[in-house]
C-alpha cells in the first residue's frame, strides 16, 4: 500500500471581467439613504461624534 498522497488541486482563480464599471449603478446613484437618519439614541450619536472627531476639532 502506498503512503504518498497527491496534492490537492489549486483553487480556481476568479474570472477576469472586462465590463465597463461606469455602466453599473452604484448606491450613490439612487436616492436611498440620502438625508435619512436612522432612529437611534442621542447618547450613541454623541459618542460616535466624539470618537470620529479629528484631534484638531477639540
């Protein structure tokens, strides 16, 4: 009985797509999400503001 095993075949490589990326609609091309504020906690909004504020805006 042989103890040598063959290596697993390599994973298939993704196909190259040469489509024009400007032909596809992006999320920025729609009205969804513009100006809408999710229902949330004002304390969480303040925490996010303070966490994301650049240091020169103290």
